[in-house]
């Protein structure tokens, strides 16, 4: 994955279609997308390609419980484009490959972890929109932030580490 590059014009067209929609209209999934289910994912890859010869994986873990659903909504309505374009213009890393993880509560939610592919083009926005904003969370006042770390450590293949001994980056 990550074999293409970000195109701001593609993003502008996409964002124009989401900017006036409600969160429920954008995030229409009412269950976990099977492509994002960590139980069925063997490996997610951020590998070098002709258009991204020095790939750097970036993982953004998003809280998809009730109170935090506004963050994925803000990303899909505009700030995702700003984020990616700032990464390209400021160059803190080379050839970014972005992955989103939706984080919930492992004890109470039906979809406590969702994992997109690493992508470097508009497909990342399309995958974000296909995530299930469960809106759950449980009575334990906790989200399961250990799950993204576990997944990243055990189920990712990243050329930045294998070839250049550089870890990727994560945020929540």
C-alpha cells in the first residue's frame, strides 16, 4: 500500500462533497468494516515504491467513543487535507504513509479497534469515512489505547525500519 501520492486537487473535490454533510451521513457504517477488523488482518504494510522511495509510516489513533466522534468528523470535513499538506510542505518525514486506527473500549465495544491500510493518497480519506464511529465506551472510564501499540508492534511491515532503522510515528 502507499503506492500513490497525495494530490491536493483530489482532496479539494472530496472535501467539497463532505463539508456540508452530517456526521451520520459521512460515517454511515453501522458496524465494523470487515477490512478493518484486526482479527482478520495478518499484516499492514508501509513499503517503499517508485513514487514513495523513502516511506515513513504515520499512525493516527482516533478515539471513536461517544464524546470524541467530532475528531474524525473534523478530519474528513477538511483538516485531513491541511494535516497532510503540512507534512509535505514542512517535511518532518519523507514520503508519508498514513494509517488510521479507530480506538474504543475492549471490554464494552463491539469494535474496540479498527485498522485502515497505510495509504499516501485520497484512499486514506475514503477509508476513514468507512470507519464505524461506534460511540460506545463503557462504564470503566477507559479506552483501550494499548491495542494500537500492540497492533503496530506485531502486525506491521515497515520499510523505514527494515531498510533504514527508523521507526514510524504514532499519535492519539
